[in-house]
């Protein structure tokens, strides 16, 4: 297949679940990176099966021609009481990614989330939306974290995410409006945009100048409708199979890729499926997604 005009990698979440721990529980790090190499892809994110020693990890990735592009970082900036400790942890995160030669930090606020906020109790059922004070505190914290990332030659890319306080289109808009565009960028995730009720193409067009990183993910609409009717939480939606790789769901990626090509996007984009690999083998699904994506790229753009 011809080379794409932007850098395409793949997230290990296709092989091993991060939010659903039983997905890929027996999959090894070696299987993941060997199959990434076999797919001909050269970028990955950090996963829970990856070695945490940067020397070991760098050696394993380098011998397969792969680089670590990013790693997820949860933050709790909406509560000012956590600001100092969260920024200290963010600096350590940036140090690790800098040592790995990464370019962006996938960053997500967990305040109010059912699954990620350490202050929540197991019997709660709703994501708590941010109040005015929470929004202001979040913006201040992200700007401070973005300045730390910049010190290390990295960009803070905010991941709008299902099951969190920044998932709906108006919440993405507000976050972008409140934060410093020189310090806080956007991780545009097609699947999470759709899950949050947005038209992904609208999000892409509206916030393109802030986008520094991309996740390409598809949606199974019948699963999403059923989950909404059952009032299923985010992790339950993953277990039900709401997400899949591009070309296997309902989303039309042709206008999305066309927009990226027209605007000259040259950053990283990660393939994501986030589904049970025992039912949806990661390598096979990724291979099909690559065929689909390449089929959408005009010959003259390759």
C-alpha cells in the first residue's frame, strides 16, 4: 500500500483493553508489537502490557522500527485541591515521554467520571457535569500542565472522552474557548466525538487549528442505540462492543480524511477499535481498517 501523507500508527487498546481489563488479559507485549510491525505501522501509544523501563521499552520498540508517540494521562484539575499533586505527576509523565522521544501527551480530565474519578463511590450512576468553578479550575490546570509539556518539547493534547465531563460537542467547544491555544491542543477522536453526540466532521472543521493528534475509531450504531436505551454506562458500552475500527461501523471516513488531506495534516493518527479481541482479532481488524483507509485516499495524495 502507498504511504499516507500523514503518520499512521495503532493503539495497543486494539489488543488489550484499558478500561475493560478482561479484554486481552492474556495477550503479551511481544504479540502486540510483533503484529504492529507485521502491519507495517511505525507508531504506538503506551499500553498496560508494555515495559515501563524506558531503556527496555525503547530497545524493544526500536528493533521493530516503532516509536512511542504518546501515553494517556488522567488529570483531576477541576478540583483545585488536587492541582499541586496533579501537576507534579504530570511533570513525571512528561519526563518519561520526553525520554521516549514522544511528541504529545494524551490528557483527560477525570473529575465527575463514574469510572475514573477516585472521589466517586460504586453506587453512583451518572457523570457529574462541571460547574462554573470546575470549568475555570480545569482550564487553569490544563494551561499549567500545557506549559510543563512545552518545557519537554511536547504538546498537551486534550482527549474529549466518553463517560467524562468533556464528551459532548458544547463541552469540547467550551474547553477550547477557555484554554490557551499555545498550551492546550486537541486530541480529535472520531469515535468519542460520535459517542458524545457530535458530528465528527463538524468537530474536525471547527477545531482543526487546535488539533495536534488524532484517534481514528468507528461506532456500531445499533449497539449505541441499545446501550442508550438501557442507560448503560461507558464501560458497559465498551463491553457491548460499541467501538470498532474504521470501516467496520457506521461512520464515513472519506470526508474526514478528505478534510485532513485538504488542510495538510501531517501529525500522527492512531487506529483504535477498543473491543474484545477474542471476538474481534486485533490484527485482522487492523489489516482490514488499513485497506479501507487506503481505499479512501486519492492516488495523487499518496
